C-alpha cells in the first residue's frame, strides 16, 4: 500500500448510537486503533454482524460491512469467505446472538475452521431488547424476564468454543485496552476461525457484571493473565500462583518454600489444560488471554483447493461438453 | 399416448401378447405405459431408468414418473416398501407419464397389491412367480395367493420364474445368493427390452461404467440382462414382440434429463455465461438433494457447494456469497422454505441477487416427502415478514427446469433481487428427452459490478430496472455498509424516517412489478380469440392439462389452456386473455392458491380444480372435470 492508514481511516461517518458509557465504545476504539497495524487495505476488510447492540458495530467501521439477521452472521460470513478468500473477514456477535439463536452456526463455523475472526461481546444480558437474561447470565440472575431469578444454567463461551474444536480461543476485557489489542492481533495472525470472547459492560442492564476483572482496585486478585510458556501467577503483588494438587488446580501463596517451579506453566497447545482453565471458578481466578491455539486446515482453504485440483485434473469446465454428457441421440 | 379411452382399447389389443405361437414377428403399438414395481431393494428405479434411456435412444417421445416410498428400506415385502417407476413411450408427442400402466411388472405380492388398482381391465401383469411365497403373500396382506384364486382373472397375467431363471443364468459366476437375487431387475429389464424391441447395448455400456471397479458384478449384471432378453426371444409365453416406432420429434441432438439435473445444469450454465462462480448453500432434503449432489461434482466449473448445518445457514451462506459477487443459490423443499424465510427477507431488503429453489413436496409438516404437491405458492408469494415481494418462476416440465433455473439467475442479477424458483417432486425425478441447447446461444447474463467511486451510493438505482449497484468487497473507494435496518434512499444510511420507509418499500415493489415488462406475451393453446373455457395452470400439471385439453378439443369442444411460468409478477396481458373466456378454471395440486391470486388480482370468478393426494392429475380426472364444467 502506498500510504499507511491511521485509526481515523477506519472511522465511518455514522453517528455511534450506543448508550453513553457502554463497553462497546472501548472495543470499537481499540479495533479502529489496531486495524492500521495489519496493513490491509480497507476495501479488503469486511465486518459481518448479527443483531444486538454489539452487532451495530459494522456501521461504525469505514470498511465493507454487513449488519445481517439475528444469529446468522457466521453462516453469512462463511459463504463470503469461501467464495472470496482474498477478504479479511470479521464476525461481530453478542452472547445472545452467538450463543442463543445463533449457537448452531457458531459451533459449526468453529469446527469447520473457517478463516475469520469471531468477536463475541459478552455482557451476559440481552442489551438491545432491554434487559432479558442471556445464555451467559448466571443462575439466580434477576432480570425483566426472570423476576424470581434465572433457573437457566449458563454457557461458558470458552468451553463452548473449545468443545466445538475451535483452533484459536481467547478471552479479554473491554476496558483492558492493551490486552484487547494484543488479543486482536493474535486472532488476526491465526489462520482459521479465531474466537475472541470480550467481556463487555452493559452499564444500563447489567452494570458491573465484570467488576472483579475491570476494577483497578481488585482486578489483580481475580484475573489470571495467561501467557504461553510462563507460570500461572496473579495477584496485586504477583505472589499467588496456580499449582496442581493431584488432578485439581489450587491457588497457592508464593514463598514459604513454594516457588514458581511448583506452578503450572501455561501451554497454549494443551487442550486439556485449556479446558481446565476455562472451567476455573472462585476461589480460582478468571483467566484471560489465549486458552488454546492450534493449527488445522481451514474450510475455505480446503474447499478452494478442491476446486483448484478439479480444474488441474479435468481442465476448466466446458459448458457445451457438460450439457452434452450422457447418452445422447440424434433426430433428423 | 396411454390415455384412458385409448388405454382400454390398447389393453384389448395386447391380448395378442399371450404366447403359444411359434412365430414372433413384431406388432406395432403407438404408445405403451410400463410400470416397474418391486421392493425398494429390488432395483426397479434402475430398471425403469435404463428402459427409459433405451426408449429415448430408440427415438420415442417419453415421460417418466418414479414413485418411491419415504422409507429407505421399509420391511422387505411390505406395501410400505414398494417402489415404482412408470414410463410412457410413444410414437406421438407425450405429455405425461400416463394415467394407467398398460403393463405392470410386479416383483412381489406387495408390488402387485399396491399397484393393481391402477391397471385397467385386460391389462398385462408380469410377475416373478417365485416371489409369491406364502410368507410374502402374507406380508403383503393377502389372505390367499392372488395368482391362483382367480382374483386376477380380468387381467392378462404372465408368471415368469424370474428368480430361478436369473439364478440359473448366473450359476457359474461364483456370486452368493444375495448378489444373484439383486440381479433380477436386469433380467426383467432384458425381458421387457426384448418385448418392446429395445436394443440393450446402451444398458451394457452403462453397466460397464457403473461397475468399472467390480468386474464380477459387471459380468453378472450383463449376464442377467442378456438372459432376460434371450428368454423373451425363446419362451413360448409371449406371442410376439412389439414395435413402438420413433416419434416425429423436432430434429436435433437429445438426451434424457430429470428435472433436478436440468435445474443444476441451468444454474451452472448461468454461472458460466455470467463469468461468475456458482455458490450453492443447501441442507439435504427430499426431493431437492439431487441438485446438491449434481453440483458437488462440478468443481472444475468453479462451483462451490456448501452443505450447511441447516436450511437457515444454507440461505445465509448464499447471501454472503452474493454479497461477495458470486452467483448464489440455495435449494430446498417446503419445510426448508419456512426456515429460510427470515433470511430471504434480508436479501429482499439488502437487494442482493439470489435464487431460492423450492422443490415442493406434499405437506404439511413432513407430509409425504417423496410425493409432489404445489401447496407452497402462497408461501413463496407471502411467506415472509413485512412487505417483501419476490419474483417467482415455476418450471412446467423436467427439461423446462433448465430454462427456468437460468432465467431465475438472469432476473436475480438484472434486478438485484432474490428470486424463487419452484419445481416439485414430480419434475425433480421425472424425465423427458431434452434437445441439447447451444451454450453460446443462451440469453446473455450481464454482470456489471460497480467500480467507479464517483457518485457511488449503495441505494442509487438504475432508472429503468430500479436495481441498485452490485458493489462487492474488494473494490477500492466503495466501502459501505448494508443491513436489515430500514435505510435511506440513495445513501443507504440507517433511517427511521416514516416517509422514507414507505418510499423504499414502494420502490422495491415497483422494481419487482416492473419485471412484467419483459415477460413474453401469454400463449393460449386453443381458441386464440376466446371461448367457453380456459384451464389455467402452473408448474408440473402442464402435461396432464395439455393432454386433457387436447383430447376434449378433439371432440370439438371449446376449451383452451394457458400455462404460467411467471407467477410474480404475473404477465401483464394475463387478465385480458382470461377475460376472453366465459369460464376460467385453475387446475393445481393444492386447495386453490393460484385461484386465490387470480380472483384477488383480477376479480375474475374463476373456479378451482384441485387435488392434494401427492399424485399428479390423471388426464382422465381432468377430462371428466372439464366436460362437467362445459356442460354445467
Ligand atoms: C429473529 C429475531 N428474534 C428476536 C430478535 C430480537 N432481538 C434483537 S437483539 C436480541 C438479543 C441480543 O442480545 P445479544 O446478542 O447479547 O446482544 P447485545 O444487545 O447484548 O449486544 C434479541 C432477542 C430479533 N431481532 N430477531
Ligand atoms: S443497552 Fe447495554 S449493551 Fe446496549 S448500548 Fe446500552 S449499554 Fe451498551
Ligand atoms: Mg448481550
């Protein structure tokens, strides 16, 4: 490209219409900031979304964009990416859009390993429809549709993705700008479906859902930042770690004979470890970062290879020959 | 043509089939209808299709109608497991697969029982004698052996030892009993081929292709075929063979084609002619799956087939491909149409080209999945949320599916709109001879992507067609966003303006209505200046209606036929054509859906002729209805 692009080049002329204070603003800002780093011309980039507050995202990106229907963005993006492997395709979805109505498309896109990025904005609530509980809302959650508390056991987006044989799975937080940027970069580098869960605050209908992970005072004690090849350490003073006690993870205080050597070392390529981390519950900290990354042929790549192989083997199809196939006869 | 009045006479003539005489010269027949029936595992579809191919090569006009059970393998020997294939071959023009079989081949008691009602008195029935074991007779629900209890006295029954003769012929092949038993269909095919003087060499060639990798099976099948043929020649049972001379068909090169294959080829042709790749997003469903199968093997034509996780993903992926600039299609049947409806609304709103193919089957719900019906018309017209008109095109014969699929793509692209193509189970699996088109003479399909950023906006419109530009990702300077939210005229920006919404809805409706400009004038078969009655039809009823109308006209009565390909918009001259007739009758395989449209749009007091049995109209049903209407 002749001239490098800047953040501003990715800002569309549309007025952003999320509620003031919504976590979506931070995500939008970081995506716009990071895009120039990829060095991809704007016309090659497409954002495809479903329906929800989060799914308004494409309108605000000065790229190609498609705001589709509730839950179907991964399916629409699949048809696009398969026929247009030259494009850089991003899917934006919410916890309702991606895990409720569109759960089927999400899991199948992940197992097929279509080469696009899926950003799932998880605010653990239905924002756009004004505050019903979502498939990630916790049991007991009181919302407009669950006045007596939800009795619906929630999904864990990370285990759903891992269980769908996703090849890249990570989690980050809307306000953690640096970490979010790193995760976007990692997702973009990955060939295949990259699943990025972004914990996002809906300050209107579910304010503070992720306080433990975003409140500067306390987050260090609740957040475990995963880094490949590094021991699992957390805490304000970096003095707590994760150790295996037979087959179970436990929190240990470093010191008094406990050293880093006793701790679990993160390995992004270890699926069992990824599942274990994904299932951490208090008192264990909440992991953020890359849970799992592996490499597998992409669906779009494999399909295009089949087409290329067929052309190499039989030549580009001749329409007249095709029409004339089979037993024919002449009538004079 | 095997039509009720003729068929009776025909069967009477066929009494000469009875053997005993040594001399086996051929006798002439104008047309014959054979129904091959057996257990689903008996290979009757294959026998029927190969017999059809032989007949086509012999120059007859033909029409076929397979009839298979929904169960892949219902318990052997039961009525539920009976599979049938009917072929009508003739020296005259053929419009239907025939009302009644002149010859029924029944491979077991269940096949006999399931089909006997359709055989006219004195009709020919050929059975595999050994299949009428006590157990099979009971399984079919007979209390006594129909071959001995005189219940078949009014027919000409030929009891052939098919199983024994096949076993004897294959005794030295080393195949086990089961494999030998599975060759019985080839023996029968050979025998029937002899009876109607069909050369079997094309079937031998076909077998060579099919069993390329299993020479044992090839050898056995060819042996069984030849044994059946020779048996016809030598047995004393048949007095003579029959000659059905070639039909006077328009000169050209022909192949036999089913509706589903024609549909697939029509799409590929449109893709090749437009210079754009073809993308099919689809979820398997009877009777649509064969289009997916056919297209899946044409990858060197730049055909992408995506077997999606459900019908919603099928259409959604196609919408994505259309956004990217591919010729995008999705194929399904009625239940899948329901699932696709919301996404089709998105394609209407975003004005993306897409063809949705509904290969209709008998409903509601799972209904009778292998049987045809036309009850999805109003769903195609109105089965969406909001005001979302869509062009609808319906094919009337198996070969017509090619032209209609092609035309559907052409319209979708020219007008930037989803188009619904309707066929049904009868067209999908039925076959007829198809004059091979010249690929270079197919109508032009022009794809013009917008490339000029100057003055570009996603919803500016071509003044004539009202279509918006196709601006695909990858084009510098045209970055834009589209979506389901109401959008402003021209700019496409999200807009909640009430007046703008009405403008956009009305503009889209005008765009679709405007397609009528290029619909060819309605052709009337019969009285050009009007008359007593016109029968209006659409889709697969074409053959039955045309034949019935022809027959009644031959009696000097004033009845005509109009058959629609374009159901939305309707041809602009249709109303005036219909008004030339004293009476209008709409014949369709539903409870009166086109009838409702005609009455609502034109305030014409049309009457209905309806059948919802998962079976095509018999010509005789239509002739008697037409006669009553003419009298009444
Ligand atoms: C077919 C359909 N059903 C229901 C809706 C209503 N609806 C719109 S968004 C939404 C939930 C969105 O929740 P989520 O995906 O979590 O997005 P958020 O607004 O929280 O970002 C619902 C139920 C719809 N638009 N379409
Ligand atoms: S409702 Fe919640 S998620 Fe939606 S824009 Fe407002 S704050 Fe954001
Ligand atoms: Mg949400």
